[in-house]
């Protein structure tokens, strides 16, 4: 492998690692409070089962609390109750079967059948039935313990009760996680444009190539934002308390599609810009336009992260769009003009993501 290829591979790996680290940090920022709450709930459930109920091996109290809460953003009371009751049914059915007829192959099949049928009888939710079956399997598979036949069932009830209390006392906002991921994804696009503007201004091929690599490495962040927004939008249809957030969540879904399109345009722009920089077909006006798009994208990232109207980004983008006449910005240079045409498409996507209608976004561009 040549030295140039080795350097290119190292740069690609570094940019991919940086992109993954930024995306991972965005997930941590969105989930750390939920994980902390679930961890504390598991500890509290274990303490109650061990020191109040007197169960030295109170394994199923923290298990029930953690399963019912976890770090899911879908922490509505019905879902938590479904999971908690499912765990309790499975543990209770398993404990009863083990103490009455022992454990074995046919006992395993029997307790799973009973737990699943009981779960389906009690509730239509799939999670309840699934957890009932899983916990029944665990109980039959574990070694028998001494003490009350329903000691582990009581532990499961304690854990479920603690989880339900936490869900009632700490309501979550379904917009928080999609907003955090949206801000991180839009910041990835801004980083691509800042790198590209710097490369165009300095006529540095390395910076333009870095912009292209950053754009490619950022796709998982965009995909995760879109999936999270769609999941949250589906959730609010089932949770009456959150239906007032339906409009913003649907906007986040639409914005994720538009920003994905904008990122694809940015990658095409960066790829075409490599050849333009190598051939010297770059004018200062083009670099300034890309830099303005980057600053507008910074404003857009702040707006989607806070849930506020992206007015600042929209106004800046409208001003930028009015200057994107390729014959004026880069006269007599068809290669640079082709880059301006690509930038026009990107700016339209950004304008729509910032709240402009498709008609207004296109009308802001000078006629060709």
C-alpha cells in the first residue's frame, strides 16, 4: 500500500470514528436520565425486597423494575404496567409449577403454555405475554430456592410496583430524544459544509475530501434521527397525554427526510468540488456561499434541538438563496457554475427544513 493510500485510509477511519463518537454522545445525552432513573428504581426495589420483605436473594425485584422501565422513551404507564404484570405472571406461574410438580422438560413446556395463555387472557398487549413467558422459563430453569413458594413472585411485584411509581412520578417528554438526535444530525451536515467552505476558500483538496468523508460517515446519525422521530410519532397516537406534541413530531419526521436529502446533495457537492479544486475552478464567491449555508445550518441545528421556530436559519437561507445566480456568482466558469446549481438544491432542502414552503423555497432562487 502506498503512503498516500495509507494516509487516506487513516483519515477515513478517523472521520468515521469521530462521527460515531458524536452520534454515541448524542444517544447518551438523550438517555442518561432514563437509565439513571431505572437503575435507581432497581436498587430501591432490591432494597425493599431484601430488607423490608426479608428475601436475601431478591433477584427478581430489580429484574422486574429494570425490565418495566429500562431506558426506553416509551415509558407511558400502560406499557410499564404491561411489562411489570407480565414479569409477575411469569414468575408466579413458574414458582407455582416448580413447587408443585418440580422442574424438567415437560414442566418447562407446561409453565410456558400456562403463562402465555394467562397473559393473552388478561391483556391484548404483546409485551405482557412475552415477558410472562420469558420469566416463566427463567424460573423453571433456575435452581429451586428455599422459603415461601411465592417469594420470587412477591419480589417481582415489588419491582413492578417501584417501576410503576417511577413512571407515574417522572413523566417523559417524547420530543426530547428525537430533538437531541435531530440536533446532532444537523450539526453533522453543518460540519460537512464548514469543511467544504474551508477547502474551497483555501483551495485545499484535503479539506474537501474530509468534507466528503464526514458526510458519508454521518449517515447513521441521520437514520437514527428518522427512526426515533417516527417511533415517537407513532407513540403519541396511542398516548392521549402526548397528542399535543403530534404536530412537532411529524415535523421532525419530515425534517429528517429533508435533511437526509440535503446531506446527499452536500456529498455530491463535495465530490464534484474535489475535481474543481484540483483544476482551479473555484471562485471566492462560491466559498462564501457555502460558508453562509454552513452558518445557516448551525442556526437550524439549534432550532430543531430546542423545538423553536427556525426563523434565524430561514432568513439567512432566504438571503443566501437570492445570491445563487451561477452566472453572477461565478461568471464564465461552467465547472464552478455546476457547483452553484448543486448548492441551490441543497439550500432549497434546508429552507424547507427550516419551515419554508416548497413554493417559497424555490421562488427565493434567481431565475436561470
